[in-house]
C-alpha cells in the first residue's frame, strides 16, 4: 500500500516515496455556530461515522505499525488552524499524508471544498478529489451540463428558478414527459428526496417545488423519472494516468415496492436507523440491497461510468450513479457523479464498501489498488507493491498506458478469484483486452507489439493457469499479427540506422497505421467467430442426433444445451443427465432441457455405468482441448467416458476452436483445479475428517482414446485430427 493510498494530490515533489511517518484522518464535524442541525442532516452524516473512521484507521495502521495514524475532527472554524499546524510539521521534515473525509457543502454546517483548497494552498499531500473535481460535482445541474458537453448520456433536465416556476415547468414539458422527478440541486444521502418527489402534473410539480423551497436555498431542478434499474460504479485515477472502474453494482430494490417507490427516498432509505445505534440488519424486507450488475451489461456500464468520471475531471476516487430507462435493456443514463464518495468499509456503511464486497476486494486490497492511481504533481509514481510491511518501488512497462495496466490487473483479478470462469467468457474477455492493448499501447514494429502481447498473456496465465483459452486466444492473435505483417511487409520496412529512420519515418508511420487497421478488422472477425461458435455448433445437431435415440450428458454445458435444443426442434429423443455431485450443475441442465420440451431424466453419478448400456451416444462439453486430442472437462466426465468405452458407446465432444490448446498433457494433474470441499463435508464432521485429506477437483482429464468425435464451429473432426487443427490455428 503506497503513500498515494487514496489518490493523493500535491503540488510539490515529496522528499521520499516511502510510507508516510504520519497519517491524519480529517473527519468533518458540524459547526456549532449554526445552532442545532435537523434530524435528516445528523442521521445522514453522523450515523456510524465514528465506527467507520476507526475501522479506516485500523486498516491504515495494518500497513505499517510504525506509522502514526491520528483522527482529527475538522470543523469550518478550526480547519485553518489545524492545517497551518500540519504545514509547520511538514516544513520541519515530517513525511505525512492527510486522508480527507470532509465532504460537506459548507452551507450545511460541515466543511468540504474549503478543506480541499486550504490543503492545496498549504502544499500538504491529501487524498481524494482536487478542488476542481469536488466543486464541479457539487451542483447537479452544473454536473449535468458538463456531461452533456462531453456527450455523456444523462437524462434531460430543467432548472427551476424562483419566480418563474410555471414557465420552467412549461419548458420542461417540451423536453420531458410525465412522470418527472424534482430534486434539490445540492444534496447527498437522499436528503430532501421523498415519494412526493415524483410528480405527474403541473399541480403536483408546483406543490413539490414549494415544499423544497422551504428546505433548501441552493436550487432545484426537474428531470425525467427513469423507471428502470439503478447501478453505481466506483472509479479511481484520472484521465492523465488512466481511470480504473471497478465492477458495477446494482441497487436492487425490494420487489414489493411499486415502480415509483423504487428510489432512494430518505424516510424509507433511513428507516430503522437511529443515532447512537447500529444499522438495522439487511433482511428480505429491506428497501434495497446490492448485487453485481448483469455480466452482459458490465462492459457498457463501466464505459459509461468511465466517460462520466472523466468528463467531470475525475481524480482520486469517486462514484457514478446510473439508472436505466427500462428493466430489460442497458439503456442507461448517468444520474450523478460523487467526488469523495463515502469511504467506509463496515457492513452497510457505504455504497463503496458494498461494491468492494461484491468484487471480493478487501479494504486493504482496495487501498493497494488505489496506490496505482496516486501521483505527485511533478513525480510519477508508477507501481507500488506491498511486501509485508514495507514498500518497494517498481517501474511499470513503458509500452502500456496506466489505463490499460488497470484493465490488465482487473482481468487478472477476475481470473485469480474465479469471478470469470468458462472457456468462452474467458476467451471473449481476453480478446477484448488484447484489442485494447493493440489500439492503446505504444509500439513501433511487430516485434515490440508481440512482446507486449506476450507479456500481457504471461500475466493473465499466471493469474489462472487452468484457463487455457487465455493462451489459445493470445496465440491466435500472434498468428494474425504474423500474417498481417507478412502481407503488409512491416518486417522488411523496419529502418536499420538513424539516417534511414529519418528518411523513412513517415513511411513507417503509414505502415504501422495500415497494420493497426488490418489487425482491427482481423480481430473483429475473430470476435465474431467466438460469439457465433455456439450457434455454428448447434446448427450441426441434426447431422448427429437421430429420432428415438438415448443420449447421455453430464453437468451443465451451454454449448451442449444449445446443441440438444436445436436438434429437438425436428427430432424426438431422450436425454439422460448425470447430476455431477457435489456441484449438481446437472440439475439446472435437466430443468432447462425439460422446459424446452425434451424428454429428460436426471440420474445420480453412481448409476452412470449401470445405464450406459442403453445409450446410443454420449455428448460432452469441454473446458479445454489439449494438443493430443484429450479434453479437460467437468469433474465426472472421465467416469462417463470410461463407461461409454466399456459399452462401445460413441462419445461426442461439442467445442469451439477457442478451446484448442497447443499444450500436451505430460502431467494431466496440472489441468485440474481443486476447490473447497465444503460441499462434501462440513465442520460438524471435524472429528471424523480431521485426519483425512478431502480433494474436490473441478475438472477431469479425458484421454483421446475415450473420445470418438469433436464437433467444432468449423465442422466435425476425429481426435486424431486435433494436432492438425492446433497447427493451423497457431
């Protein structure tokens, strides 16, 4: 974890890149000069604050027990004095960092932008947003104008000005349709948002505007109410060094709520919360909870969040709130961007904390990731790795931008934590990343490009060696590069000396541009091949499945499922599905086939051999195909294949060419991945199992002699032909 833990900003070169000797956590407190705060304000700002800040303090202290981590209450009246004292300490040589948690608006009685400006003026390193980002996202109308300026999708809006309410409502009707939602221009934690915020007519709008005018003096605006789903994305970094977007989370509203009640209305959102008490436990009756956004929407939502964050001059860290116009399509619009969003890791303490939990990222890991985004204004801090309790400075690959580095790290993390599994999803994500690397990295010739791609491939394979499709896709791309290089002649056009370089520089630039364009088209074709692989395999189903056949399969394979459903459109046959204990993926497979009208029987794995004699064929899916024609498939596949061979039952494998690997299985054990045995045993069996090694393998290796035919997206092939396919592909 680095000194730039939370997106540090400073204007002077630091004396050291070591972990700071002192960390000061600025915790905003209410100004006593403003009298008593109302309940909404206190509840939204003070509930759980002390516990959250103490948890952050402990997280920071873990990194280096020698570091002094101190919590300092900051009020509007006291901030200047405290910052002056810290400036004197820094001038005397103390290596410090301020974690700035002050996120008020000043008018609400809590310090905010003034703290950021004072820290900048005092040249004290601090976390989070700079003054430009902080100030630019405080007013929602100003924020929206910035999004529109940079063509970021956001809902149309109309500001409501005192004295022209009717005219402003009439103007909104020209660009919006009812229902609409009326919001305060400056707000946080759902303050001054209620069910009556959603209005259906001019009369309701005027009534709500009158009510809001009594609660806020910082402006009001009206926008289209979006009845779809709501998402929130955590972003770190900046446009200069790259923006990292974490997996997008969905705020899942209780289905019992009506559509227009599925908003973060203050009274409902804070229901059950009381000052001085713990947050209520999340139950089925809770108003809202968090889940990961649909995997097929993630890429689109992350791109939208990145563009919104960048458009607002995002730096340090922030959160982007997004909402869709419908439930079944990612027709998303940005609601707002929150600079210096709540930095709290406790249960239910902040949206940021919920995003980290869903992403399976610990607070410590999050701080390590954020260290990549930190930068001193005049000193580039590339990558900081944590080794026990000290920091080691490393130089990042010069050819990759910071943004691409983030994307590589994000994919490595997904692979390592098994968030992304399966040959096709992994192949698609790998190809998307390589396309980004080719388009966004700096390379001057084919050799440099190959070295960059091989470096990325090495990092991905180290993240999860069992996902062989990573290497397969990389080798396919390298072959495409070689083919395009030969066709365009980039190899021979590489200058040999400086004089030749000067004369041929422009020519070389043209060649590289042509190379990038050709590769872009080739990668689009490869992407189309991956995306249509399953449908092309399924199209061959009628050639291999005949009426009244008995077919066995095991577990749940999307390709096999699509293959069988395609055949069932014109043929009647029976399918026997082995349940695949202890994962039981066969249950979902059998249910899906049954709903498609296929006569399906679910059996236990122990009855596979007994029933095999009645089978006409076995159809298997696969995780990977090795160079000798063997397969790595779901655990239990070897039992099925062995039983089929004993009864002379043909075994057919449905797989795309992206699963072909040039690796030979000299040691078949390396193609496996053992997972937790908790599905086979539990802690109540501890006395029995304490001296027993429980192995729960995810995959089986099935040798080619057990297999009869491969059905690929370019036709059927015997196992003996796999070596030729590998040679042609790589």
